[in-house]
């Protein structure tokens, strides 16, 4: 009621202009006194005017409220705004409120979003006088309310900067909140360059000043730069934010992660995540679920195992949050993503990523089902790459237990040492027989443990590992010990590994006996068995036997692959078995396999030159070598063998006896110009060359040319 009473009191006194009031707001014209006589020059001058802090002191401050309709009246706002006539209510309030009352009233009006009223009231209040008869002086907090009102009304960043500059007229230093309001206007207008300049100015002011940037300042600038794709500049201010110990908002962190992934700045993103994890206020930051999947996908494509691990860690947080939510939200990681993560860990030798990936897979499955065979195989591949054979065979044992009830055909595909378990085979034979013997002895000890561990698949890996190092004796002993020492029955993969060992060492007959033995035992050969037997025949250069095995393979119900037919056809061409070659083409047509041509191999096998300039160049080079180099046996062996051999071969291929005779005469001329010692060295070299290289190769070339001429 006191506010209302004080509100109407000036109006009642204004009706009677004859009364004189002591109220600070006068409605009548002041009566100026006569000018006093000028003081003598010897008097002491008055002290300076203590009235400071308002630009209105430059005017007649006893009449502080000028005619607002006058275009020449000063104002804090542009001319168009000052020409509006305020309501009587706001004008009366400006005459009765002090600074604290203004702050309380602004707080009420901000809840109702009366921004225009806040703006008008402040403009009238700063032109009013306080209880001491001096113009009202706002503090920085009150002025920030005025800035916020202008921002909410729609003032531009330039207008807010002008208002901030006018704070100096009231002896007010803008603080961080004042600049943040300007940064908000710049963020709304997408003024990136101006925002960078403003925050740089705030940083230069120092941490001790009132205008230093805070979390909100960095948030506005970083978010503005990221949305405008200025990633490098945004990363600079993110670094300053973390150095200052401020907290990154979830919005800024999410936008930063997305921008870094899109621009390929994966290492920078890893650094930011690591720094956030070390800070208590930022270690709980986590991007959305879909963005986590995208992070892992991009990280695996770039082979960035660290970023892939952090992406899986974020997904684990989401899974944990979903489990404790009410109602619970059960999230699960895609198992294909897990397989890719395991292979990424294997390529980068990152055991931390391997352990984290397997843990999140187990948590996603929630013990409702076992991991897929692909997940187990990827884990075995990872441990094999690390060289950790103990964990690799342990994973194989877990794999066998999980899928022990599978069908026989499925087991053959899952536990084949030639395909799925081949990384384990390579790991076993990496250091030769030492590793293979170590693995064998460990498997032998485990077979006597309690409970015993006996695995045919593990022993098959050892047998094939022996075949890879061309040690057929160890392969055969391991195969024999499978029944005698371990009490296990060899499967088809065991016989295939033994076949591979015999075939690599050109022991075709032994390989055939192994094949006949497994057939007599009632073991059904698979496609790999026939392929290994065909390779054994081809190594012995027997295309007819290989083609016969292909026919047996077709009768058994298996379809020969394109690679098998191409190898058989290649051997038929090399052995000039054109009848078998025609049969291979017929098989390819029957199975609709396009073998294609082997132009590159034919170019190397049937090397021909269309001109004779190459031969002349070789002959000239040979002459230069023998005339200008010291003629010793070593020099002849190093430089002469390739030159003379190439010349002779090309001359014989061209069937040009005249040129061959000319080349021989050139060699004789070299003998004439040399000394006796050099001549003897050259003769020894030439004789060795003819015996070792010339006779066999030249004779073979003549035979091939004669056959070609007959055809």
C-alpha cells in the first residue's frame, strides 16, 4: 500500500501549482535565484563535484526527466525506441524503487517474461533521483538484467556491445555475465568471428578479472564453432576449457565427438576422451547410443583400437544405466560389431580391446544364450595374433563345449584347421618345431589332468602346423599318437592334414595310401580331401592322375572349384597333354565355370621378342663388359653369365643361325685380344656356362621350337 500511496502523491500535488513541495520530482518550473555577486579572486575555490557515476550530471540534474518525445534527449537505446510513451504505471514505479527493489521486481517479471517492462522501467529508473537527490546509479547485476531484457526482445549483438560500452559512463565494469549475454546474441546470429574475438578479449583480461570466461562462455563459443564446422578453432577452446578445470556440457561433448569422427580427427578425439576421464566433473560424459555405434564403426575402419575401446566403454555405461532404470531398458550390442571389434584387436595387438569386447558381449547376452561361432573364432584369432596360445586353446575348449551338440557337418565346418582354425595353426608353427613340440606336450599333460582335456581339433592344428614347416615325420607321429596316447579317433581333418604333409614333400604315393586307408575305414572324404590329392598329383606333374581324381570328386557329389580346374589345365599345358586339357575345358563347361585366360603367365612362360634390337644391345653390352672391366673369373661370373645366357637363348629361339654364328665369332675375338691368363679364365667360365646352363636350356628350346614347327 505504501508503494501505491507514494505513487499517487505526486499527482495530487501537481493539481495545485501554488504549493511548494520538497519532493524530489518537481512538476512546476523551478524559480531560479538572482545571480550572486562574483566572489573576489582571493577566495578559495570549491572542491570538485562529488556527483559521479551518471552521464545525466552533465545536464541540469534538478530536472532529471526531460521530454522523452524530444528527439534531442539522450537515451541508452536507439532513437526509435525512445519516442514511445511509457505507461504511467512504469513511470510511477521508476520514481519509487531503489536498487534492491528493482532487482526484486525484475526477478518477478523475468518469471513472467515481461522483458519490455523490464527494459522501460530500467530506462526511466536511471533518469530518476534517489532519496539523496542524486541520479540512480545501477550496479553491474542490475545492468545485466537490462542487457538480458534487450537480448530477449531481439537486440542484435552489435546493439548489446554498444550497451556494454555505455557501462563505462556509469563507472561499471562489465563482468563475465555481461559478455555471456553478448555471446548468446552472437550464437543466435551465428557470428563466429565476432565470438572468437570477444572470448579472446575475455581470456586476455586474465583469470583474476571479473570478465574472465567461465563454463557458459566456452560452451557458447565451442558450440557455435562446431555447428559452423570450425572444428580446429573449437578444439582450441575445448582444450582451454579442460585446462581451466571447467565441465563440458553433454551437448558440447556430443557435438565434439560427432565433428571429430566426421572430419577424421580420431587421435584428437581419443586425447579429449582421456582428459575428460581424468577429471571428476567430466568422467561421466557419454555420447548417445547411436553415436557410440557410429564411433566404433569408424574406429574399426581406421584400425584405431583405442577409440573403439572407448566407444564400447560408452555402450557399457548405457547398458548399466538401462538395467537400473525403472522400467528397465535392456540394451544389447550387435554381435557383428563385436566380431569386428575382436578382429580389430587382433590386427592392432590390443589385449585391452579384446577383454573389453568380450566382457560387453557377455553382458549383452545376459547368460540367455552362448556367443556365436563367429565370436569364438574371432577371439581365437585375436589370441593367436598375440601369440598367447594358452588362452587360444582355452577359448577353443570353451568353443567345443558350447557347440558339442551340433551336427557332424556343422562341426566339420567350425573346427577345420584349413579354414576357421587356420590362424591357430599359423601361431603354432610360427617358431618352427619348438612351438609345435611345446603345444603338443601341453596338450599331452592336459589329457592326464582332472578333468582331462582331449581335443581332436587341437591335435589337428598341430599336425597341419608340422605340414606347414615341411616336417612330415612330426606330422605322422602326432597323427599316430592321437589314438595311442590320447585315445581319440582321427576325423577327416586329421587325414587331410596328413595328406597335406605328404603332398608338400612330393610323396604322392604315400598320400594316395592315406586316402585309400581313410576310405577303407569308412571315413567319408570331403572336398578338401580331393583337392589335396589333386595337388599331390600336380606336384608330381601327372595331369592324367589329377584329372582322374577330379572325376572321382564329381562322382562323390562334390563340385570342383575354379581354382582346381585352372591348376589342372595349367599343368596340362606345361606337359603338353592337350587331350587332358580338352577334358578340363569340358568339365568347366559342364559346371558353368569360366576359366578365362592366363595371359600374364603365358607371357612369362612363352617369352618372345618381336624385334632383334634387344639381342644386338645385349651383344654390344657383353662386348663392353669384357673389354673395359678387369677380366677375372669373378667378373665373368657376375656380369657375363646373364648376358651370354640371354643372348644365346634369344638367338636359338629365333632360329637364326647366322646371328648365332656372329655371336660366337664375337666371343672368339674377345679371346684373341685378351692375355693368356685372362683367356684361360674366360675359357673356364665359358666351359662351365655351356655345361651348366647352355646345354640343357638350349637343347630344351630347340626341342620346343621343333615341336611347335611340327604342329
